[in-house]
């Protein structure tokens, strides 16, 4: 598969350039408004199809099989057209025989990664209700306990029915301390007393669209310094972006993804990270407390995209991009 972008003052002009250069067999990968004005169209054509000679195009023939696999993966995962176009453009620059390497390099250009280091300071987990904050707290505490580092677990989720009991059950099994706090001053004191030791803080689920709840959360985060936003895979992309932006404005500085084992498509996660500019930190592939949270990096994310797409039946999924998509995706 070969890729090239075309610019025109209107979509019709851009499409005319596509047809003149690539012929009628060209597949429209994405269309969008160009930052300098007009419309930019990215098109693709199978290598075996006749194409007008273009010296700039010959360089893109190398690694075309890898690029085709990347394009199929982005289509399968329903990656937003604008993001898919950027990833494909970067992957083309890094094109080689291995799609994992090319896609990983492209992802590294457009996304940020900041894996958590429990030894670097207290870790606070925030997010809406039911996203897995308590389980993340327990997973980190379990790994610290197994490493003989004697962690302190803090819970501010004292009002929710069963919230405290769930975390207390984990800490009893691990024979570590569970500290319950009711206000930001107590939280600041706990962090200060345990300076230099692993501290993991579970918080109550908050609605960041409620001004009073958001203010309360912001004060708690300030008591620690920053917080990790916990979000499950599979949320509606637009809703997830809106929620994440509110948590970010309250002080959350990175994104931890849970329930990756329960979804097939993760295009919404790419949109979430791309639009919020939050770096990925870690991810969970299991509900077992003994299975540690793994660090996220460009190669891991690329492998998730490629592996799931490879195992899916190509006949079962209609392509997101094609000639009919020329006017439908911006």
C-alpha cells in the first residue's frame, strides 16, 4: 500500500489531484481541514495498481506491507480519522519490514508516556466511580509488599458502601496498614510521616462536572502534589475526553488504563490521550490483585493495536476508510 497526501482549496480540488496522480483505484484514508487553509486528503493505492510516476512516491513503496498492516489495525480499532492520518504519515517516514517497529515509532511521535515509579513519591488514584481505583491501589500495594517495602495504603473513600471494606480485605491479607482519612490536612500529614516509603492513596469516585466535588478533589490532589487518572478501556470517546479534561484541570497528570482484557478495540483510548495530552503511564489486563500493573510504552501500545487486529477476521469488519469515506470523515 502506498500513501500520499494532497491539498486543495476545496475537497473537489483535492480529490481531482488524487485521481490525476493515483487514478480511480485510489482509496481515501482520511480528509481534514488543513491548518494553512483548504482541505488535505490522504490517499492510498495498492502497489500492483498502475500509478503515475512521482519521484516523491517511490520512497513510500518500501515497507508497504508493514504500512498496510498498520492501516488495517487503525481501521479495526476505529481510530479517529485525524489521528489515524497523523499516525500513518509518521509510520510512512519510519517504514520498514516490521509493522511493530514502524507503528511504535509513529506512536512515540504523537503520544506521551510516563510509567509510574512507586519509589518516587506517593501515588494517588482518582477518577469517576467504578473505574478500578481501589483495585489499582491494591495491585501496587501487593507488589510493594511482595518486594518487602512495607507500603502504607490510604483510603479517603469512607462514605461509599463497601469501599473501605474492599480495601481493608486486601490490606489484612497483606498484613499492611490501612489509614483512613477524612480531609486534605490529614492526608498531607500521612504523606509527610511516610516520606520515603511507598504510599498508595485510593479516593472516592467523583463527578468532576459538579463544582463542589471538583473543588474537593482539587484540594486533595494539592495535598499530595499530583494524581493519576484511572480510566477503563471501552468508554465512549467523546464522553471520556470531556471527563478526563475536567480531572486534568483538577490536577490529574497522567492516564492509567484498566480493563484492557475486556475490550477488542482501543481507538477511543488513542483519542482520549491525543486530545487531553495526558501521558499514558500503566495499564491493567487482569482483575486479579496479584497481577501487577504493567508500564505502557510505544511498543506495548503498538502491539495491542496490531495483535487484536490480526486475530480478528478481516471479513467480519467493514473498512472505516474507502472511496465512499471521502466526504464523510474530517
